[in-house]
């Protein structure tokens, strides 16, 4: 059973890395062509995320730290 969990964890980790690699590419695509990627407006989504965290005050800052901790290298394995 542990093997299944490790396999699933590795798969989801790889999928997350793939999606994180697509974010800069989709931003560049939007800047160069002015069209959305797969029907998703990445710039508008990032803008609303940042403004939402900014309007959240201290709670927004705490959420930002928590989200950044997910992507920081050297986490527990």
C-alpha cells in the first residue's frame, strides 16, 4: 500500500511541476499574442489573486506565506 501512495505522490508532484512550468509560458503567450491559453486568461487570474491577497491585509500576508511554503525547496519528504 505504501508503494501505491508513493507512486501517487510522485505522479501528483510531477503534474504540479508541469502546471507550474506552464504558467510562465502562458504569460509569455498572452503578452506576445494577446489571446488566452486554453480559454484561461492567466494575467487576469494572477491580477485578481494578487489584489485579493493585497486587500486581505494581515490575513492575505499569512495566506501568501502559507502558499509560498508549498513551493519552497527543502520541504519534508
